[in-house]
């Protein structure tokens, strides 16, 4: 049983989507940690999981109907939201997301949520076209504005056979997310921690049309910034060119070159935690040519870019209490990572094997090893979201011990 979860009260709303069955697993995970759970099933939710199986797992009455004459005196639509610590909607359907965005309250689930004074966490699940539809994206942005938070959706193969973004996060991911939320609420907030994350590639121009860069997507760094912010840590994300959306509740700074990233990093100090997840281009052309170089004039010399990780680790007056570097290696992974940790004077190195096309740079998945002064901890292949949550859990533990 986890102390953080013990006696926490959760309202779980299950909507009408294929992934409703995953919420049964989630109930089991949360119950095992000592949570009390009350479930609201939408009318469509009942087509996917039965009230009987839900009631057996959560060992509580299942709420289905707003007009329940046997419970008239209780006013469930108000009392349920007052009873709980959080409301979790999983799977949150396109229909329910749309209803919440427009403030409709035409069933028990939407009425409880509208009447709630608690944090509402949504785990969307739908076909990729439904998720990327402009109306769903508008609703999503509206709900972010209203203070709802989202876990997922993730990208992958869907029940319908199509591939893309829209899959519900796994029960483990949702569990980790909620755990981070409680950690934040109960402990981290008191500490007023500040973090800085660098992410993405940098772009070093040779002339007005050419540049050198790498194919880092920025995804792992963005997920770490997201997870830090959700844990209640004031987070600045300094990102090189990336197509990703800005995470919620972070101070977001976009840069192009390594020098700009270095300057913005300096400006963001002091912080308690610095995570250098950016794939900074190590070299840049010695000279930038203001006119496009002609084909036959190819003679480029390179010079080193500023080393942001080393700067943070050695900057004594404003050195963050925890400096974490990333190493992307293709061979001798652990050996090179340990050498980098010593050379850069950082506290942890997180290394990933970028030679494996299934994980790393432009993939949704990663597998990493965290090397600190005492331990080597492996996190096996997992979504970048889950990896980020695990890294952030380790960071938070480091500060609350
Ligand atoms: C087999 C089947 C699977 C469905 N899966 C989803 C889904 O994953 N996500 C979604 O948003 N809607 C899905 N729908 C549509 C919803 O069930 C429908 O929009 C319903 O009105 C949602 O109601 P609710 O939001 O009150 O739960 C599915 C429908 C069917 C018939």
C-alpha cells in the first residue's frame, strides 16, 4: 500500500469508449494502494463495462442516474464532488469532452463535473481523426483554459486498426500521473521548487538557407517539463526547434541556436533542478556566410558551441542543487555515460541508446538508464510520458527525503 494513496477518495467517470475495460484495471491498481473509489458510468459507458463488474471491483455502489429517486435527499450531483479528492474521467470520449467544454450538464457525470470544486483529470480516448478534429482540439484547449488537466492521449495502434494520437494512456500511466498529482499537492508545493528543462535540437546556420541540426523531436524533454509542472514545480522549458505543442503550465521559451539556448539558460537561473535533455548541436560553422554559398566554394570550418550542461554543473554561485544531463549513445553506452558524468560534473546522467530505431530520437518510446553517484537504475522500454513520470518521481524523492 502506498502512503500517498492511502484513504484518497477518487470519483472515476467511465465514458462510452472501447478503452473502458482498461479502467477496470485502473480501479484494481488504485484500490490496491488504499484508495476509495466511487464510479459514475455514463449511459454509453454501460454498453462497454457492466455496473456489476465495476461495483465488484470498487466495492462501492455505482452511480448511473442523475434522477435517482431513492437518493433524492443526497443530491448526488453535489455530494459526490464534495466527497472526493479528485475526479478522473477515463476514458473521456469526444462527446463528453465537447459537453464539458460547452458547460452542458445533461447527465450525472457532466453535472457532477460542472458542480465540482475539485481537480478534474481527463484521460481522452478516441480514434485519431476524432482527436485531431478541429472541434475536439478547440474543446481540448478550452478545457485547458478552464483548468482541467489531461493525461494522454498517447500515440499508437488503435482498436479500430488505425494508427495515431488518441489512445487512452495505460492504467499504469494514469496511476503514475495521479500519484504525481497527490505528491505535488501534499508535499512538493510547500518546497517552492523551480526547474529548468532544455529540449529539442538546435539549429546552426551555415548560410541563409543551410544549417546543421539533428533529428531530436524534443518529446522526452517536453514530457519531463510537463511532468515537473504537474508535480507542482515551477518549470521553465527552453526548447530548440520542435513541432510539439507547448506543455501546460510551463514558462516556455523557444530558441534556435545553441548560443541562444545557453543565454536563456543563464537568464533562467537560479533554479533548484536543471535537466539538460536538449540534443544541442556540438559544433557550429566558424563563420556564418550572409550570402548563399556557391556549390564549388565548399570550405567550412567548425567551432565548438557553448556546453550548457558543463556550465550549469560548474557554475558555483548559482549551481542548481540537482543537475541532470542526457547522453545519447550508440555504443559502449554505460562506459561513455559514466565518463560524461565525471567530465561534466553533473549529478545524474540519463543515457539512451539512439542506435535502436524503436526508441530514442524521433520515437514515441524510450528506454533509459539513470546513473547517479550511488546507483544505476534501468527503466525498460516505455512511452516517453511514462519515462518522464518515473524520472520526475525520482527527482521529487530526491528533494523530499
Ligand atoms: C463500438 C464503439 C466504440 C466507441 N469508442 C469510442 C471511443 O473510443 N471514443 C469516443 O470518443 N467515442 C467512442 N464511441 C462513441 C461514443 O460511445 C458515443 O459518442 C457516446 O455518445 C459517448 O457517450 P459518453 O460521452 O456519454 O460516454 C464508440 C462507439 C461505439 C459503438
